[in-house]
C-alpha cells in the first residue's frame, strides 16, 4: 500500500516539540539526520546546537502525513525555520507503521 | 530511464550482512547515513554501535530493487530491526549503475 | 505545486563548486549530509576530507532542477565522482523556494 515519506528540515531547536507532535498523532519510526544547511534565513552551522539543522523523516499513511503537515503549518512554521515535503513511497514491512 | 531508490533503515549491526547482500546482487553505489531513530522496537541512541541506526540508500533498476526487497524479507526482517522503502527516481549518469 | 528534490551524491571536494553553482541559479535551501559510500570509483572513507562523500539535497522548481542537472553533466561529471537524481515531491511552505 502506498505510504508518504514526510521529510522535515528544520533547526535542531524544533526537535523536541516535533517529537511530541509525532508521538501525539501516533507516527512511529521517525529517523533523525544531523545536517548542515543553508536556508532562506541564512547559513546555519553545525557547531552550535541552537543553530544546527536536522532532517526528520517519518513514514506515515498519506492521511496522517496530511494531518502532520497541517499541524506544522499551524504551530511550527511561524516559530521555527522549517520546510516540510511529502514523497510517495512503497514500504516493505509496513505492518509496523 | 526510471530507477528505484531503495531506502533501508536498520540497526547498525545489520550493516555488514547488508553490504554483502548488495554486493551479491551487483548493486553498486550505496550510501550510508548514521542516523538517530525511534522505531517500533523502541528508541535507539547513537552512542553505542550495537544500538545505533543507519540508513542505507541504494539506486537500482526496479527489478533489482524488487529482488533486494525479497531477500531482505526472507533473510533480514526476522533478525534485525529494519524497514525498507522504494521511491521512484530519475538518475543522471545512470551508466554507472 | 509539485517540486523536484534534486539529490547529488559526490565526493566532498565538490562541495564548494557545487554551492557556487546552486547560488548562481538561485537555488536556496540546500541540505548537506556527510555520508559514507561505495561507488563505482571505489570505497570512500569518511576519515579524510578529500576522500569523504557528501549528499546534497536541493528543493527546486522542476525547470531549475533540469538546468542544474545539465550544468552538472557539463561541468562536474568529468571532474568529480558524482551521481544526481530527481524525485517528485510536494512542498509545504513552498513560498520560501
């Protein structure tokens, strides 16, 4: 069954509220990458936690991904440097999601 | 020509058998990310190798990706915390794959 | 509106010319991952900068992604170990791209 890969690139400061949001909608199995990035709010270096960027990837049912995007738009986009994108994927062992 | 991006998220312990599997089917050019993740078997921290997670990405012909998924299901899913997903991509310089 | 995720896997040596190329076409918001990889030119270890691999991800309008691929083929593929791929994605907060 098709799933959605929800990819969130944001400042590391957003990690904890983001994890709470994901847990709240029952999205399990997120993966966190520590990345370096240059976004529209300027270069963020990886050295200092407050200015580091992370990429969080979540595999979810398309409807859950849509709900998450809505919540991000309402609650996160005004507070954090953040971009979210959705990619259609096919998952093996999807019974765990 | 369309290719498949095969993305495997798993515990780092699976890295070596996974590399042998990839080499065995002639899948070249895998990329390994060290990640932090929370899956259905509980949080895995990046500190200790045995409990760390990796994400391995492999670009392959769709048929080869399908074979790899089958082998993962048969030989890896019962032994390792692991999720595999497929994404349709278009590759430049595909003569190297 | 659909966007393209342009994913470039290359040796770290290519990072600076790549960033100049991206800035030159107005592609903002790239994300850089330090990865380990094994490609068609042989294993690259993460220890030494000159031999490390990076993955650079750029969200762009499909036309811009196409231009970038062309420039990479003309100017980068002969000089650096590099593979580029395109994935169709949907972006939230796309006004920043």
